[in-house]
C-alpha cells in the first residue's frame, strides 16, 4: 500500500509540473533540442521558430493562434529567436492568442552552433517550422506555413 501512495504522489507531482509548464515562457539553450523533441512521445510535433522583429512572423503568428484554437490537440512548440525583451515576446504572443501554449525564447545569442544542433542545413531564417512525424523524421519549412498541410501532418485521426 505504501508503494501505491508513493507512486500516486509522484504521479500527481509530475502532472502538476507538466500542467504548470503550459503557458509559461521558458528559456531555450544549446542542448535542449533532443529533450524538446522527446516531449511529443512519438506523436507528430511542430516546432516553430519566429521573431518579434520578423515582418512575416508578425503577420503569421495570429494565424497560428487560430490554428491552435481549431486544432487543440495539435502539438506545437514556439521558439522566439530575436534578442528582444521578454515583455516584447509576451506582448506579441498575447496579441496572437498564444500566451498559454508551449513557448520558449532563445536564452543566448542564436548562433551557428545552436542552429546546427537543430538542423545542420538551416541558416536561422524566420519563420521556420520543423515538423517531426510520429516516426521521428523531421522536415523543415522556411517561410509562411500552409496550415492545411500542417493540420494533415499533426492531427492523428483514428
């Protein structure tokens, strides 16, 4: 019985940690890529790189907000790459309706080493979306995303 209670309490704590993590702005740094990808647990995942100072991103971020409202089961992570204030990031996320999703900001300069860890052929252009399918294969799309294609890639139908 004691083992049951310990397991139950640990499970509850882990659930609360995961739930508490949703909607916060977290730092992203070198070495985080593999752990971030593993959070999908074999489900399709989109990781979207964007910037506050990127005109295409400013246009597209509200569309991401609409996409996630229409597809609440889609697993999407947002990583902001500009060297701007946390307030500027939060303001743009809020305006797009994305303040309660899984958000990161690059904690150190977005340098070549960090980009190489993510995708050795990517030069850091924004917006860029990397979709990882359920088998773990990654594909990168630079520029504005086709949300219909994204929906087909992320939403698993029974």
